[in-house]
């Protein structure tokens, strides 16, 4: 079992589902983003999924796209500084874990081998690159295997069953399960789709060799509660950013607590 999967397994003995919060590094400024991450970790977030911004984040909806563009607008961000900053954050909060999410372009420019080695040095155990398919990630997978880092693969409700089974069986740290088709943002959860979500997660569980995280569209406590017993990690992104944009850390923390601490 990988370090990341082991962490999730140990934490799951204490609670029915873990929390992963998504924060865009550098939005609205580097320090404000780091302060927001620290606030979430102080509130008990099990994971922070830190997104290093990219100008064309194809898996993301309007809220996160706007945050990425805002972060890149009038400041120079570097992958190296991001890794250093979030590594320190992880050391400040040793009971939580940090995963790095971005897109292939900025990571490839930085250098994949260097990226993985630096992640290992900073105890960033998960690496999420939505636009890098498994088949084209041989180089990255080799670097990750040599450094104890888990590349995190994504599946969706429209992933063909044979491919879903393959990716589920190849997952190590956790498998990122997109709860619905489309980009991050507004939820389509309702009673009419819940059965299909349950069936989708049951199919994944029948093949998975690693914990399961579910994201895209989680906005209400009912969404989190519906995942208990079917998944290990509930991932909240756009809804948290919407709350932050509405009322800063106070409003964002209010939403986080309503989902995970009530």
C-alpha cells in the first residue's frame, strides 16, 4: 500500500469520509491563498488539493478558470515556489496531506523528473494532471514509482467500463472519480440521478485497488452524506471557491464546516 493510500486507510478508521478541499495557488495572491489553505487545515481538512494555475484549464468550470486567470494576471508564479510554499504548509500541519493538481504544460516545462523529486522532498504524495492520459504517462509513472509519489487517475460516468476497470485497478494513492460529466462547477445531483451515481461507484469499487475520491458538483451536506460507505474522500472545489469569493475565509469556512463538521 502506498503512503497516500495508507494515510487514507488510517484516517478512515476515525471518520466515515475524508475531506479534500481545492484551492488555486496564487489566488487572489500567493499569501492569501496560503492563508486560506492554512485556515482549512486548521478546521480539519484531511487534504488540500492545490492547483497550480494554467491559462487553459480544460477540466475546470467558470469559477476555477476565473481564479486561474486572476492568479496569473499580475504576478509571476513559479512551480518551484509553489512546491516550497505548500511543502512548508504540509510540515506545519502534519496530520493532513497535500496533493498537487495542474495541467501538463506548466509541469512539463518545469521538468517531470524534477517535479516528482521535489514533490517527494516536500512530502506532496499525490500528483493530479487531468490532461495526461495513462498511456502517455509512462515517463511520469516511472519517476513516481522511483520516488514514492502516486499519480492520480481520473474516471467519469462516461468512461467505458473496460477502461474504468483498468484505471481503477492501476490506481495507487486514490482514484479520482468525477461524479458527473462535464467540467467542475454547478451540481446536477438530485434524486433522479442518485441511483446512477450509486451504480457508478459500485462499479468502481468492484475493480478498485486504492481508495476512492469523488468530486465535481459537491455543494451540500446531502451530497457528502450520500457518498459515505461508497467512497473514501469527498472533494469540494468550485462551491468552496464560490463561497470564498462571496465572503472570504469566513464564508468559505462556514461552507466547509457545514459539509464536514456538522
